[in-house]
């Protein structure tokens, strides 16, 4: 998976989570804003997450 595909899939997953939280009666409305901010920060971190995953996969290939 290349960085653009990762970004697209990751963003879709985070949007799905956000919608699930928005539609859940278990999430208190006053806490939803905080959850939305965390999800947005996770989206902003996607390049770093992609690099970390790639590094782990590279290490696994080197060991094998």
C-alpha cells in the first residue's frame, strides 16, 4: 500500500468512527467534541503512522 492509499483508507476509517460516535447514545454530547478532536489529530498523524508501519514491515523483512 502506498502513502496515498493509506491516507485514503485511514481517513475513511476515522470518518466511520466519528459517525459511529455521533450516532451513539453512549457518547455524551459534551464529550463528543473531545472525541472529534482526537480523531482529527489521528488523521493529522497519518504520515507518521504510515512511516512507522513501513519501518516495522521493513524490520520484519530483514529478520526473515
